[in-house]
DNA sequence: TGGGTTGGGAACAATC
DNA sequence: AGATTGTTCCCAACCC
C-alpha cells in the first residue's frame, strides 16, 4: 500500500493521504511497512516546526476511513487518535496470500514446492507433486479449521486477477505477480532485511 | 477416455 | 453494519 504524507508546518493540521497503488500511481510513495517510520518522521518534523506534539493524525477518506485497504480518494477529511492510527497500521500488516507466496518463493528450502520461472519477471510455478504442501502451510499460517488444498488456494489466486495482484499464466500451475505487487513485495523485503 | 487442471458462481466466515 | 479477503463447495470446460 502507498501512503502519501503532506506536511504543513505551522498549520494546525497534518494531512496523511493513504491509497492503493493498484488504483493510482503517485509521486511520493512509501510502502505500508514504512508507515511507522513515516509517522515518527512526521511527528518529529511537526514538533520541530511548530514546537508542539502531534496527538492526532488527520487524513482524507471520503468522509471516513476505509479501514482495511487504506483507500482514500479525495479530501476532506477525517481525524483519528494516534493510537487508533497505529493499531490500524498493525492490522493492515496482516499477511495476505500473495505475500505468503512471495515468502515461499524467496525461501530456497521451498523450491521443491514453488519456484520462480526464470524466463519472465514475477512468474512462478507450483510443483505438480508438492503444490498441496504450499497450500497446507498457507492453511496453517491462517489457522484454518479445515486443511487447505491447492484447489482451494488456487481459487483465491484466481480472485487476484480482478485486482491485478496476480494473474494466471497460460501454463500449467503457473502464475504471475502484477508489476505493482511485485515492486511492493520487493520493496517490503528490502525494508525488512 | 480419464484424471488433473482451470475457471468461475455462489454462499459463507473471519476480520477490521 | 459494511467492506475486504479469503474459504468452501460445486460444476463445467479444457487438455495432455
């Protein structure tokens, strides 16, 4: 997810715009993993310029905050206590399937289950014999009651085509990350390492 | 032909 | 209470 922070030192409000990279492209972009850093920076910057502490974060959200996707469209404007802002950030970091798959792909010990296809960027393929192992791990990660299978997981993968996060490649057991998703995942990974 | 794979509708659940 | 993100079930089509 992308967050745009517009600082207005000397002005009472600090504006924080959050939106989805899959909807808009933007000039100043940071990933969701950088949100806390941004918030800290914002606080410090605001403090230096106004001599006051930030106790609230203001942002646009079509009149109200869309809690899960950080999707905001146009001002103005909502306001939240900082604590709520932080807890929402933590909630947004909950693992999603495409992120989990990226983790698997970056883990050499999982190469027998799922691996990158070198021919094209962002393309990956499940092993015909071990694909259910990936699915089972995903089910475990989510704490599902019933065992996850490749068939059910692939149903979730097919839903990603609508949002452009992952596409099906016309090859057996092969999928491709959307360019924006791949960039985001790679950036997240660099941020964590 | 058959089994594995793909595609998608629909209802449902968990979470925020 | 509504949106998001799967999960589960099911059936049809495709393909090697």
